[in-house]
C-alpha cells in the first residue's frame, strides 16, 4: 500500500520553478552529473510558455519572454 502523504515524482518536479535561460535553445541533461542524468535533449524556447523536458520534466523559459 502506498503512503498517501508522500508526493509523486510529478508533484515533486512541478515544485521546481521554471529555469530562466538567455538563449533560444537549452540542453537539458537532467543533472549536472552525467551518471545521474538522462540523454541530452535540446529544447527550443521560442514559445512564451515554459518548455518541458520530455525526460525529467524540468521547465525552461527564455528570459525576454517574461
């Protein structure tokens, strides 16, 4: 039986605020340590809403859009 007081991984990642970047493209690896991360995903930030990494769920936005 799962403890209902514990948060799911999706709830935990949604608590991380979107990460501000200056360029149009960000390379997400999931973690600074390659052994703990995921394959590199290059994410385009041309839209106004934050872009989400398909592997880890981290959100990124381009500085001038906000």
